[in-house]
C-alpha cells in the first residue's frame, strides 16, 4: 500500500495524479481496496447510533470513496485516451465489479431509509439552498437507482447492471479495434490527389507504423464519413472510405457489435420494466430537463421536416454542381463533402480548405481559445512543462484567476493515436469542491491528425470548432465553485451538459477573437476579412445536411430505447432503416451521423436515450448567444455574469432555474431555428 500512489492524496500541485509513479499494476489493488474502504465508510454511516442528520449521512457520503475515486478518475481517463491490452483486461475485470459495488451502496435499504427520512423532513432541517438541493439529489439518485424496489427486484436489478457494464465495455473494445482495422490502405500517391502535403505525410506515417512502408493509411473516424472526403478527388476511393466508415462494428466477425447492442437494449428495457415505466427512454428522460420522451419528440418533430427539406434543396444544388463539372453520376453520400465545398465556394466565396493555414493549433489554442477565456473571465494560462501527465502528448497548463490566485489545471491531449478512442471529450481528474479543499484538474481530448515531426498542426474549421466546444466543457469544470463533489463542474443533467460548451463556440468568429488567432502560420497575416464575412453570411449553408444527419442519430437512439422487453428485433440494419424512415429523415445522400453499430455515445458511453441533448441544449445556447450579443459580447461584465449565475454553480441548483437566473426568462426556440436556417 505504501508504494501504491493511489493510496494517499497526491502531494503534487492541484493534486495532479502522480503519473510518473503510476503503473498498470497499481490499478487493481487500488480498486479493490477502494471499494472495500467505501463499503466500510457507508456501513459506518448506516450503523451510527446518533440520530440521523444531514452532516452524519449526506456529508459523510460525500466524503466517502476518495481512494476509489482517485483510481477511477485516472483509470477511465487512461482507458479512453491511451489504452492497451493490459488496460482493456483490467477494465473488463472491474466493470461488472464496479457496477455491483455501486448497487451495494445505492440499493441498500437501510441507507435509503436514512436518506428518505431526511428528505421527508427537509423543511425542518434549516438547510441552505445548496445543502437542500444536494439532499434532494441523493434522494432522487437512490430512487432512480432502485433503492425503493423490493428485495427480489433489487437482486434482479443488480444482475442487469453487472451484465450491462460487461456489454458496454465489450462494445467499446470491439469498436476501437474494428475502427483501427478498417483504415483504408492506398498503394499509389496519385490516388491521394487533393489532399494536403501534411495529410499525405500523416497517412504515410500511419501506414509505416502499421508495417506498410511506402504506402498510405487513411484512418477511420468515429462518425459517419471522413474529413478528407472534402478534398479527395478520387471518387472511387471516396466511396471506399465511406463504405468502410459505414460498416464499423457491422462485419459479422469477432469485432461485430450487433449482438452486444441488442442485448443491451433488451436489458435496459427489462430494467425499465422493474421501475414500472414502459421504456428505457422514459426511465432516463424522466430525470432530465426534458421530463419525458413525448416532450423530446415534440421539439424534434418541429425541426425534422424543415431539416430534411433543406437537405434535399442542398442536394439539388450539389447535383447541379456535379453536372456543371461535366459528370453524369448521381449525388451520393461520398460526394456530399466535396461538392458542398464547391457550392459553398461558388455561391458564398468560402473555401474552408484554403483557411487551414490560418488555423494553426498553437495560435488557435493560445490566441483564440485562451484569449477569449481571458477576455471573458480574467483567467490566465501558463504551460507547465515540468508537470508529468499520463502521455507525452498531453500538455498541462496552470490556470489562475485575474488576481493571481490558483484556479486549476487544464490538460490538453489533442492528437489522434491508435490507443485513443474516437471523438472528442472532457474528463475530470480532480473535481473542484470546498468540502475537501480541492481545485479542478480537467482534461480535453481531441483526435486531430498528428503532423510529421517539425511541421505545424493545421486545423480544419470543424476541428477549430471542436476545440472551442470541448474547452467550453473544460471551463464548466475549471470555473466551478461549489462545496460538494457530487455537484461539481459538469455534474448536471445530461441534456443540459452540452449547453455551456456550445455557447463557447460563439467566439470562433467573434471579431476581436478571430482577428487575434486566425493568422497565416508562415506570414502571420490575418485571415482576409472578406473570408470571415463570407463565412458568417454562409452560416446556414449545409445546415440541412448537418441537422438531418444529427436528428437521424437522435431518433435512432430514441427508437432503440423506446422498445419494451417483449419487442423483438432480428435485423439491426432493418430496424435502423425503418426508424429513420418513419421520421421522414431517410434521404440517401445524407447518412445518420452514427449508425447503431458504432454509436458509442449510447452503447459505450453515458448518452443512452440522451443523444437528443445536443440540440435540446442548443435551444438554450442559441438564446444565450442572443443575450451576449444584446449585452455587448466579449466583456468581463458578461463573463462575470455567466460565471456567477451558471458556470460556477455546477449542479448545485436546478438546471433550468440556473438558466433563468442567467437569462432572466425561459428559453425560446426561435434563435435556434434562425441559426440553422429552419424558419
């Protein structure tokens, strides 16, 4: 124990985990000792002789499990960012045991009785607002977990949860391996016409790393399609890449995910039945701001018809461009990215490929992302190269308040690698809370193709957007100022969590910000103002495609999780086709952003019956952007108001009340419809 770095709070700055000392063999001992210690702590709470109080029950629960929490925060960051066969084996071992451990606490009837007694008598406890909300969260969490069920039902529930944890782990592992296997190997350089020198060098290095010297490997991404389809001229190769993208986890081999997802859907439906509701979607959404699946469908059905109508109109323009190019082929999904760029250039004079030299990673990060945060909140960033992180490419930045007081650590891990899962996300290594006197340590992961050594990383507009977006999550964690770990940072309802990150995207083209970071990486010249103006003028271009693709995925998620235990699905692909068609979103050139077999958000992550949350949050985001514009934009006064009323509050008050406190009223959908060109 003395040699295991997890067994004591880190002595490093901000309690940064001591990564230089952490080895693979430390995880399992820390896990087993951590679960044992927390069970003992909970037992002490239950067996306490003195009368039940908020302090000796709820606060004591908040203080429990610190060893386990330290280990899990580090381990799950590692397993998503830099996995290995050993890490995969450990995850497969601990996943069902962690589910059982959580159930042993959350389904304990004696603990529930204590929390319930406090909740029912909360009006007499003289709690402040944060304490009162924490008590309500604990009570609702325990009910949602099943603590109120009968003993027989709790036993059944425990089995379901353990099996689901195994299936989710297996889904993620299979998908990562199959995604890596599906990279398209190209023999001849001539076939890569249209790609930049950096993209070609990246493909060459990727092939070399896999033992294919002299060839080029075009790696798959986690969503449908691939960014290189925008400029790759070889149509046959574009089709090959799209075809490979669409079959991730769907090749009837040992890495296939169909059987896994079908088992998960059935088990989730069975669990919902235990709770007396009709579906997993109802079980999940009841605890979100939306309240019910019906409320979600009501909003999505307002948007879907206009989205697909716009997509078809865009497709018509793209078909005309194909004919103008002297071709006779019919527009297909592998043509969309390339010809949308051609039309964007012709109609709006916007060439996003030509913009890449102006989006160099270091400038975007320091002079864009950090610059906007400093202007808004007065916080500053200083890279700490002396601090060791979990991977050589993960960089640590110390964040301070305007008065120089410490705020936290930000870790940026920007480049793709075979050991990292696809997509982009934010993790927390240390949650801010005053109860234990901890400041936040947060991580952003992206999957930007790594350039050859010595060359700059030039971002696409999409990657630039992703960096601003994920940093919005990081700000939510960094600016948290709450007492309790349970409600720290991004610990809000799932369909609210994307709201702050989407707001942060507004600064990408804000005049003061874009002029500061969008400079040519060689000459330092600013991006031409006409390009910026044209980008803003073309803001709704291709939104039909983007909205239709997203909505198809959101509907697919809801369709799977609206099934009951007795509903039988024999053909995953046919179920998927019908679900999308039933909503009127079936337009062949526009595929769903995620097909079921690689929909890791809902089958290997925490978004099951919650993928709708992105557009649900965007209603709040679009309305908030209007507020910023009405009140002067990038000012300290605005930043301080946003920080005080929303970002600093974590999940310490009701999410929608938090929004009302910031905005002064409930949100309206009109700004969203305007932004996406749907009204």
